[in-house]
């Protein structure tokens, strides 16, 4: 089965996500960034801190052949950080000390000493755990924390492991992964603009959206019912297009506004 070039899957790891202790804001942010880059997130999965469960969902995702699989969380030094063990189990890879990752770790701790954040440091076995990576993988620099991210390519599928700490996840994505994806997508950036419609039900909006999308190819309009404000219905409209079609996007919004004016909405 050939790789599906613009398809992405996301796997988040963490008991706290399934126990209701932590809101999965990482998924919300990352899926938005990927969509803006022109990729389709086809599936998102949450799994507990269990090596075999992580390996199982990774194998399942890999069989579907997305271009990218993002795995978030579980890269730290503690006993319940098991993501890289799961990656190794999934693909039959040993975890080995990665010298480049070790240098990143040392540089990060030395930077914290210079900044006065810590007085000194020792590379303990717990810290070494963070730089034992699946063989054949590439470490990704973490400018906000200590655990490096990981990039592994298997038969044209790219697996990216990111920390669960939001600032660290965003830093690695923005500085290490986004440039790769932008080159791969040919700079096919997307624009999203939102408009709220009050007093008109979604069912009444549906034919207007179809009309606008037919008149302005390259523009996609997604409606999202928001419920009621007082006794007035509210529907949010997301207008999405490639940046080169932004004029069409704005024209589609103008058309919807005009039609709503005719309806008294």
C-alpha cells in the first residue's frame, strides 16, 4: 500500500488524558497547525502509558500508511514515560544511547547552569533514559526542556515523537518539524477565517454554503452549530482555502453576507 502523502495521524500517550485530569490541548493545537499546512488529520488516538498498547496503536496507524504519525507525551525520565519503548516494540528496534541526543541534553543542562536555573548537573541513569532512542532515529532539539524529540522514518512513513509539555511540544514542532513539512507541501499554506451567524438555523444555511463553494472553487466552508445565545441560534462558519485563493474566500464570505441580508439574518 502506497503512502498517503497528505495524511497525518496523531497518537497522544498519557493516563492523565484518559482519567480526565488533563485536557488534551496539544491535540487541538497540533491538528490546527497541520491543517493550516495543508495536511489532513485522518485520525487521533489516546492511549495509556503502556508499552504494548502504544506499540499496538502505532502498528495499526502504520498499516494505514499515513505520511506522518505524531506521538505526543511519554518522553521524560520517569518510570511511566514509555513512548520510546513502545516505538521500539512496534518496529522491532532496540533503544540505544544516541550520542547526538546526549550532546543536546548536556548542552541544555549547561545552558540552565549559565542562566542560574540550576547550580550544577549530573547525567543520571534517569536522564540517560531520555537519550536512548530507537536505532536509526534522529533526535530533535528541545529548546524549552530537556527531553529531545525523535524523528524516525520507516518505509516513507515519518514518525515524530514529541514531549507532552505543551511549550516543549510547540517548540520542537515549530523549529524542527514545520520547516520539513513546509518544504514537503511546497509552501501550500492555508487561510481560515470565521464568521458567526445569528438567527438562522444550520439547515437554512446549508444551500447557501453549497452555492458559495460552487461559485468559488478552492474555498471550503464548514458550519458548526454553537447553540443559543438567549433565544437566538448561533452558527459559526469556517471559510478555508489555500492562501493563493484568499480573494475567493473573501468573496464567498461577502456572498454569504448578502444572502443572509436577503433572508433577514
